[in-house]
C-alpha cells in the first residue's frame, strides 16, 4: 500500500500482520512467507493478541525491523508507516525498533521454529505466480538456542564452523550438517526448522538427511562434496557466544529527559531498586538496561512532539553512550507497559495506571481467604489452582523426615508440623488428581540450618526422587516464606521452635519463658513462629502466645480479628498443655510484663493490606555461559515452547518454577539457576521466594494453570533428535529413505576430484531468485503444481474432499501422495475440515498432525 494513502484494515481473526517496504510502499506479506526477511528491506510487524482469554483493550506490539543492507529510503518509508499506524492504534501500543540478527525476544517469539534471513532484496516485479519450488540451491547457517535463526551464506566449506549447524538445501534433498561442538538441543531445534522448511516450502516432499558424524554418513557427505567441493584443511573453530547474562541485564539506570530552552537534558535519576513513583505522568524517561536494551517511557501527559521524537531521542542516547547502533529500543506508554519493563521495578501497581486493564488475563484472585476451596474445581480448573498456589485442600497423605547427622530420620505423625529453626525437613505430600497419583516433596530449610544440613537435605531429596522414579515435584521452601499449600497440609498447626531438634522430636533444653507469634486467619495462611520473649516482639495487629510456668497467655492485639483468634486457639494445643488465659491488649496483668522483662515500645499502627503485585508470568529458557546464567525469554508462551532438551524458568513472581525436559542434562544446576535469577533480578527479589522443580510429564496444576491451554497427553512418544538419526522402533528410518534417494542419483557417474562436475551441477542447479519469489509468496494458494515423480501425473488445482477423505491409497487420484493427501485440499476446504490453515497445521508437532489426520479420515 502507498503510505500516503489510508492505512490497511487489520483483520480481526489474525494476531500477526507483516508488511515489507517495496519502492517506498508498504506491501502486505502473505502468511505463508512469515518468518522470512530480506536483508535489503525493512519490515513492519504488528502483533494483536487474539487469545480467547485475552483482556479487551490489551496492548499490541508494533515492530520496525531494519535489514542490515536496507537503504535510507526503505527505512524512512517504514518509519513513516509505523508512526501513522501507531497513531491509529492509540496509546495501548508498545513500539519496538529491531535490527537484523539482534531482535528482541518478543519479536523472535512470533516465529516458530525460527527466522530465515534472505540475501539481497525482493524482485521489484514480484507477482504471485507459480514457480518451481524444487529449483533451489542454497546454504543456511542455523544458530541460536530457543530462538533459532537461519542466514543464507556463501555456498562453500569456508562458511562452516565447528559450533553451529548448516543446512544444504538442494530442493528435493535437504542435508543438515551438525557441527561437532553443537549440543543435542541445538541439533533438535535445527532439525525442527529443517522440517518446517520442508513442510512449508516443499509440501513435505523433500528428503531430509542429517550428518551428525561425517564418518558415519558417507553418502550424504558425497552429495555435499559434489556441491561444495572437497574440503581442504580443517574447519574453523566454534564462534564464541555473545549472549548477555543476567548480571549484565541487572545493571539498569533511569534517566529523566527534558528540554531546557533549546537544549535537551538527560539527567540520571536512579539506580536499582527502582520504584514506580519515579515515573511522573507529564514527563519522558529513558531506562538503560546495561546497553543491552533501551526503554523509552512516555507519560500520559507528555507532549505529542515528545512522543514523535521517541525513537530519535533513543538513537541520540545510544550514540552518546557509544552503544552499538543495533541496540534494541522499546517505547512504552504510561498504562501500556510491557511485562519486561514492569519487572525492572521493585513493585508495580496497576492501580496507579488508571486506564490500564489488569495484565493477568485469567482473572486475578487477590485473597485466598475470600475463596471457599473446592477440590473438584482445583482439579478441573488448573488456572484457579495456579492463582491460589493450591493443588488441593491439603487433605492428602503426609510423611515428614528431619535431617539429623546428615541423614533423614522419620518424624512421628504426632509431631508433624512441629519444626525447628535449626533443622531441615523433607515433607512428602501424596494426592490424587483426575485418577492419577501425584507427589510434591517440600524441602523446608530453617533459618539456623548449617550448610552441611542444607546439602544433606538436597542429597536426600535426590534419593527419594530416585525411589519414586523421578515423579516428585520438588519445592524448596525457606522458613517464613511457606506457600499456602504447605501451610494447608498442617491445618493451622505449623509451629516453628527456635531450638534444634533432638533424635526424638524437639530438643530437650527449652527456656522456661517462651513467646510465639501467630500469623494468619485460616488454615491456608497460618504459621506460628517462636520469637524472642520480650515486649518489643509484640504487634497490635496479631495474636501472641506467652508460655511461662503454669500458664499460657493468649494475647490478642487490638487489631486482630475473630478468625485470627480462632487459629491461635488451634495453635495453642500444639505448644502448651497448661492453663490458658486470654489477655486483651491494654489489660495485661503485671506478671505478663515481668515475664517479658518489662514494658517496651512495639508496633501498634494498623497494618495496611499487603499489595498484591500485578505481574504477568514470564517464561525463559536457561543456559550457562562462562559460569553465568543466560536467559532467553519466550513471550506469549504456550506448552509448545517446552522441549525435551530444555530447562525452562517460569517466573510467576510469588514462585519460581524450573521445568526440566525429559532429556535435559542440566537438572542438577536448575535450582542454582533459580537462585542466581533471584539474586541478579533488578527488582531486588526476595531470595526466600519458593523454587519449584518440575519434570516433564509430572506437571502439577499450579504450573500448568499458567498456560492458556495444556494437553496432558502431549508427552506421548514424539521422535527425538536421536531417533531421527537412528530410526525409532516400528517406523522407517529417514536415513534409510535418504540413502535410497542418494543411490538414485547414481553418484558413481560424478567426478571424484572434489569438484562438482557438469552432470552434478545440472542435476542440482537452482535459482536463488526463484526461491526468493517462492518464499515471499508462500505456499501456492488453491492447489499444487509440483511434479511428484516421473511416473505420476501432475495435479493442477485442488481436489474435492470426497476424493481424499476415507479413501484407500489405491483409490486416490493419480499423483496424490497418500501420506499427505490433506495437502491437496483447497485452502477453504482445509480450513473448514481442520479448523486451521495449512501453515498452522504444518507448524504443529508431527505426532499431532498424525492424530488429527486419523480422526478426520486423512490417514
């Protein structure tokens, strides 16, 4: 479209919209070509949340992407288009400036399984006409962890290195070469991108081969050498990663930007911990995250001139600081801040952002006490279990062990809930959910526990987990920060004593005067902790138990309510069997003060309700670089983002979940990564935040409830990277198929001098320009016109559904591939039958494709 004319209508049913610059015009990119970016162009990407559970008025993200070879005219056209589009979309839009190969995690999260960088520019006379999709010859350099990218590089061995993955794409054959230093997860993600390219660009008809060990893949290496020539010399060493670690990201500074006369002033305002009240609605601010990312915050009362100058001011700041020109920029409006921006502050209140809808779209429940627990609802509604942090009501089976002499000793059920601050405990909770037995192992750590005891706690937890074959969800709990479900297990009778436990329960030596602080108003929030027996420990908002010779005083502060008093009467049965006497604040007998060493000032002001932070959960992939934690965020996450080789961190603010894929090799480091994440967090997070270890296939509802949808059967067998190489039992090995294809090439006729001969080049020759056209226009709409085999007739146009559904292979029309018969449907029939587009269908896991095809009669 011409940027001087009206803006395009945004189709309501799509969440992603992409335009490309072409002759100073913005041209819509077909959905089939999403994820492909030409280096000489600029793109505009608009993401509008379309989740059925999304809050009306939720913010959208508008990205301005610049290719590394893009000219000034293309950049100007895209910038003008972005500005006009942002004005039309309104204040609830987050603006991003993206540079090729340095995109934000938000941008990269749109494109699964990866981004493709295309050389050069799109032909100016592009028309959506049919071309030969198999007439291709290119080399792609694949790199990245969670967010994968593939860049077209020179078709030469000089492009290779030991630490990355390279895909030799020859149209009908695609060979993935894995560098000897690549990890198993990198290989798996590279393979996912390779399969995606095959399905999207070849209709699934290309053969895929994997070179994991050159010695074991002579046939594939022979093809590669016939195209690339014989390799001379050794491969280049692996390229060092330049990922930004968490410590670098924690280095943030807030600047106030304002005009003074004709001068622009940038004044450093604060360093962590930042507070929200630093941002004034009439002003303009820049937040520098260690040079890794620049945020621009615009107050709702800031001028229109300031808003239009946001990107230019950010660019000037980047230049003045000497940061790279590709530094990512994010412009946020007052009331429409991104989750990443808000979590840079100690606490963020949505009440202050008056026009902002609440972030968590599932409907926040602030107080557990206001909700009557229904175990059935907790089981059937995991989003409720996640918000309440309760898998059930705590009525399951409980076993407790105390760490003594670095070994676990069982605790008598009569003493369950009686813990000592100088010890560590294992609490195993067993419950049933939807007919399945599940487990949670709490690792409780007292404030006075030694380092040796904490190490013994972890090693004993590993032993128990091995006994239960890895089925235990392990939650690390620190004294005073127990989650609601842990408290519910003991039904208000959790009491923490200050001494160390002996071999038969609590320690034998106990002081004659003891003071206990009762906190909570129900069984899901009540804990009782022994505190120093002096008047300064009292608080007018709570209940305290004073135990002295012959009597136990129940001291009720003026600010406590009836529910608190009832829970105190439950706790007193655990602490003392002596006569109980109720004492109201202000009516204490002299003996009460004598026992506490005399009167002393204590907190008496009314306690304000604790503000529940309005924080959106965030999902990260974890890895380590030079001993430091490196995170890659997955924005708009789903279950599909959890892979078997992954270690993922889910931050819900009140808890940190570490999800371990079934084939993840770094599970022992996971808890340490969670602790490092909390320590390095710029918001100054509590190190006592519970850390929960969850293994693939054993996810509790408190974890799954943070995902909009969750398929409990997803972890059924799906071919792993290793199975693709070796061939899984009962299925044909792709390597066997590729070898058959290699034999059909009759490689013996090709020259053996290391150079591609005339016959080889003629057989494999392709046109990069035609492949660019294909990727821009995407898969052909309305039919297929690809020669499947010399013995098959080509098929022009879509076929009626009646000829494809519930038909035996021999009854299909000539030329139809029985394994992919659904591909021959028209787009409208495909959408009607499958409820999704072909692009969406082929981006799904292979096992899910098979499952749907079986159900609908296409298998």
